[in-house]
C-alpha cells in the first residue's frame, strides 16, 4: 500500500479530534474508494448497445403519446392535489 499525505483545514482538524474512536485512515481510504467508483462509472464510457435500446424505447413511447402531455403541468397538478 502506498502512502499519501494531505492537508486539512483547521476547523476540520478540530472536528476530527472530537471523534478519536474513528479510524481516520480507514475512513479516508473508504471515501476515496467510493469516489473512484463513482468517477469510473461516470467516465467509463457509454454502453452503445444499452444506449441504442434506450433510444428505441424512447421513440416507441413517444409514438404512443399524443404529444400534448406536459411534465411541468402534471407536477403542478400533483402539488395542488396534495
């Protein structure tokens, strides 16, 4: 495992001192790993097969619609109702 160093703001350091029972290295490592999973998902590229199927589904659903439905108006109706 490689070591990294980083800087914390004074306020964050003071807050961390309150929670001595938390393994800081583990918490930081977990946070970075979760962030990397998110970034890999966002930057991993597009699955062209799934994108084409989604596009076909949207076209199919659009053809069934009258084109007069408004999402904004629907939300307003729901808000007024409840």
